[in-house]
C-alpha cells in the first residue's frame, strides 16, 4: 500500500512511539495525567474526523457513543472485575446503538442536516435519561447508575490476564498508544478500497450510487466504526478518571467535539487531534486563570471557527505553506493527511 | 395518581393533559419551524431564544411591569430584537450554507448560555402561574394549563392568518418557494428574511414567557426544550404551521401516553424513538409527503 | 427486448411530469429522445435509473421488474447514466474517479489496469492526478463518460452528451457513439438537431410527459404534429 511508504506516515509511526516512551521520563506526573486525557479526547476527535470529515456524515451527537462506551465500561468492569470485559462492552454497546440509528437514518435516506439534529437529540435524551436514574433502584448488577451523580470508583485499566491496575504512567502509555494506533489505522483505512468508497460517497453520493455502490451500507459501516472508536475512548476516559457521569451526554460536551474537528480541519485526520489539544489546553489554561465562563470561551471559539477559519487550521496552514514555498507551482493535493 | 374519581373525570383529565402536551410542544417548536420552513435555517440557538423570552418576562414582572404586558409585549419584543441582530451579524453571511448556519448558531447558543449564567446567575427564577385551579370531578387542574392550550391555538390561528391572508405572508411564501424569482420581481429578499427571522424569534420569546410560570427559567433551560423542538420540526417537515401542528399532535400524544405509563423522561425517549421510526418511512417529514405546499 | 416501460407516471404535488409513458427498446438499439424542456425526459431517465420511484406503472429490464428498486441495484444490473450536468467526485483526482467506477465493475484486482486504459481512451492521462473539480466542462463530460463506460453497461443513458463541448469534442463524441452502436443499447437525450441527425436511427418525441410520436428521424422532421409541439420553437435548429 502506497500510504505505508508516505513520508508523513513513516514519520508519525517512528516519532509517535518515541515520544510516548520519552514523555513520562521528562515531564511531571501531573502533566502526564493531563496528557493522558488529552490523548483520550483526541481519539474521540478522530472518531468524528472519520465519520464527518471522511464520510461526510454529520454525527453531531458523537458524544452519545463516547458516553455509552464510558457507561458500558464502568458497568461491565464493576460487575466482572477487570477491564477487558469492560472494553469489549464499551465497543459493543455503541456499535449496536449506531447500527440501529444508522439503519433507520441511512436506509430511510433522511437528509444530512436532519441526521445531524437526530444524532444530537439522541445524546441529549440520553443525558436526561441518565440524569433520572438516581436512587438505589437504578442499578445493573453491582453497578449503581447514580443519576446526575454519575458512577464513582470505576475500575482502572489493567493489562489482560494481569490483575494489577495500570499506574499513571501505564495509563498514559495505554491512552497515547490508543491514539497513535487509531490515527495510523485510520490513515491506512482511508486508502483502502472501503475508505476510498467512503470518501467518494462524501464527495458525490448520487454518482457513487449510479456506479452501483450501496451507499447506505458504506455510511452504516463508517458510522459504526466511528461509534466503536468513540466508545473505546469513552471507556479509557471512565477508567482514567475512575468516574463517568451524564455530563458526557450534555450539549456542551457534544459541541466541544465539533469545535475540535472544525477548528483542526475537516477532511484531515491530524486536524482533529491538533484541534483537540489546542482547545483543551486553552480551556484548561483559562480555567486555571479563572478568566471566564467555559461556555463563553467555547461559544466564541465555535463562532470563530465557522466564520473566520471555515476550512480549519490544518488545511489553512497547508495552503499558506504552499503559497510561501512556491507561488503558482502546482502541488498535488494530499488525499488523506 | 388516578386512584379516586370516576372514569369520566379521569378521561377528561387525561384529555386535558394530552392537549397541554400537544400545545406546549407546538409553542416550543413553532418559532424554530417558521425559520426552518421559510428560510431553510436550523437555528441551534432556538432553545436560548426561549430562555431569553422567559427571563425577559420574569425580570419584567419582578420589575413591576404588568403580567400580560410582560408576556405578550416585552418578551416577544426583546427576543425579536435579538433575533434581528443575530440575523444581521451571523445568519445573513451563511445563507445557503445550512451546515455552517447550524454550527454558527450552536456557537451562539453556548455564548448565550455563558452570558446568561454570568449575568443572571445559575438559580432558577420564577413567577407563580395566575388563575388558581379548576375542578374536574375529583381532580384539580391548574387553570393556567387551559391558558397554555388556548395560547397555542390562538398563535396557530394568528400565524396562519399572517402567512395565508396578508401581503407579507404572500411575499414570504413566494420567497420561500423561489428566492431568485422573488428577487427578480423586485422583492427585497434580505428584508423578508430579516423580518421572518424576527417573527420566528418573537414567537419563541412569547413561548418562553408563556411556559416560564410552569417550567421556571434558568440559563440552561433551553437545553430541555431544544431536543423536543428539533424532533417536532423534523417530523413536521417543510410546512411550518401544518407540519408543526400535526407533528406536535402526534408526538405530544405519544409523549404524554408514555409519560402516563412510566415517567416523563421515558416519555421523551418514546418521542425520539417514534420520530426515528417515522423518519425511516417519511424522510422529509409529514408535510414532505402529505399536504405539500401548505403553510 | 432489453427495456420496457409500461404506463409510467410520476407526479410532483399534483403535477404530472411523466404521464403515462409506454416505451420499449430492442437490444443494441440506438434511440434518441427529444422534447421541449419540461417534457419529462429527465424525470423519465431518473425513474429508469432508480433515482425516482414511479408514482404508477412498471419498468422491466431484461425481463425483470425493476420498478422502484434503489439506484445502486439498477446500476449493478447494467444500466449506466451520464447525467446532464456531469456528476463527479469533485474533490478526487481523475484517476481516482475512474478507479471507483472500474472497481465496482471489474473488481479491485483489475481496477488499476482498467483505470489506466480509460485514462488513455478519454485522452486525459496527462491530468490523471488533477482534481476533477479543476477540469473544463468538456473534460468533465469525458471523465463522466469514461466512468460510465468503465461499468460496461448493457444499457447506456446519455443526457445531453454534447452540451458544452467544443466542435472537436463533439466530433469525438459522435465517433464514440458510432463505435458503440450495436454493441450497447443507447438512449440519448439531446437538443442539438445537427448532432441527432448524425447519429439517430429511431427518435422518440416527448411532449407534456407523454410519448407524442416514435419514428425515424426523417419522418419525425416531416411530422406536422411534432413541428407544432416542439420543433416549431426550434425551427432555426432544423433549417441550419
């Protein structure tokens, strides 16, 4: 496959692991703890970068799959002790949910904006649903759902067949590795036959169909894959903070994912990752400074992304770079980042 | 809940509560539907328009303004003004880019929530509903419930007359059908959009005010409205009034039936489930298939 | 008989765009469709390719009822369409566009080879790695034609294939159509009478959603009913 030989792919595949190994040796534990959650959220950003950026599906409620993954992990890990069943559940539940929603939406051929609204609504209603489950009556096995208080003491990650939980550095390695594997995997994916058809459906759904592709199946496939990645990220998130609460289903959380992808750049894979790191560091810094209300910050970033950098940072920077390097020289556009 | 009282009383009470569910759903959704049906814009800040309407009403009443003036004049006017400004500053630059409009108004929604939390605080504000209560056999029902149903009906009638029988309505419907043609005939399309958005905002402001005595207001209350409003508008389809009226009747009944059977939250889940199944068969909503071309 | 449409209707909110069309094609036939704008030709094509479901009537392809089947399924049964305005994957390159078409019809193994052949055939090998969105209108027409041909359809629908082409490109299109004659069944919608005269055998005239008349080109030109209904408005095109 050509992608395996591309310079940026090799660079990422070499520099990525090196960075992951080196970081815990150079920075403080506190920073490592924060970087872990950034990597987890960046994986979530990648899931939307895949579904929206590559597949053209406006999954504005990607938070629903992240949250379902987190809750599934928490419930399964509490009941079965150990994180492996939790991780399996965290992939299975979101994929089933995505398959059901996707079936009705794609096979009914509802328009893309309607889909955006429906998918966000799913997340909002899960928010209300989970919020209403406080009280001892709402429990699954040994796991109380906890309503608006969420589920505390979610078991941490452990390696399969090893009882000892991962420490801070171990969790960081796991989270960063997840991000790297998902990123490289998706880069390979968009260059496979499946990936190419997915991109072609984004470009022109009618033509893809007139060529004989069943676009509904491709959309369903990429949507479910995105849900699986988001669910896995949700599980890591719950394990990282030993906590999962209904906040992950809130409209603010859903908006945050959109801002990462939009600001970083739609149609690229590195964009959502960078967008996530930038926005999260910015909000963390503003939060420490207690400078302002997080809703206002996110709202302003959101508006700025749409009105001022509609293409996103990564594509805009690439364009400027090209102009600087050689005006007029035709540079073949990169297909996938 | 229905332990005492005759069957007829129970039936009447259930009917009233279903009508209330339908009426409030219509109120929540119709401002969004007007803007979507007439302009093709999905306003994600719609919930915050309702929130601002509620605050404008409650704060005006607390400042000594007459209850009805606050509800029917202050709240719609404040939100209409904000709507016109939003249209000028944001929506206008994004016409035809429906996804960008969704994203920009989503940002706006967060901004409104943030500003409201900073300036008005996180606490619930409220005004007691007037009128006292009405006896239905062995039951008591707040008279304000009937008022809400009445406002929904009156609003439906007023908007129908506006769109169907006034010169502005004709111009707006023409623009909705074919903006380029309307412009070629000398219509100031920008002004029509601006006014339409203003009307949608005013209606949302009124709805927020009417619901405030029951639901209370707080900066994040828009979020509780927005999911229902979206579903109703999408199930309704392109015709703002016929679609919203039909969809709120259908979904309001389903919602209330499921609420009786279980809890309010599961009522909402039923609402969403019904909508997703319905859209599988009517992807363009009810008025995408039936009553095409109605308002 | 490769295709048969029986009493086909399609209404849009009370207006019938296609109102009872009966249409039959023999295998290997080359048929031209003419008719004024709004006569129902494009709607008819959309029903044949599954983009629109008929309100009433039946479509039979190679003996099988395909009425209301989804577009991708009809495409897989060997129906290709070149749309009026080229419908392409604008953000992808010429080669990628062709590859996607070739892969569907020939499988992934042969897709690269077929793509290379097609690039030569449509004379765009030099621009293989350019995005389709950067091509001229005529070149886009060729890319779409190449994509449709990649599928090796038994039945090929061409909606205004010569529109927006230069004189040279029109010549090449005529040559291509003539070369395909007999090997594939072709239905061509075209407004350009010169173009039709050079290729047409049998012509079907659409008028107000129905088939007005079906005959040879020469008879059509002499038919007073056709003149009144359609050609009268385009007398210039006839005489030139």
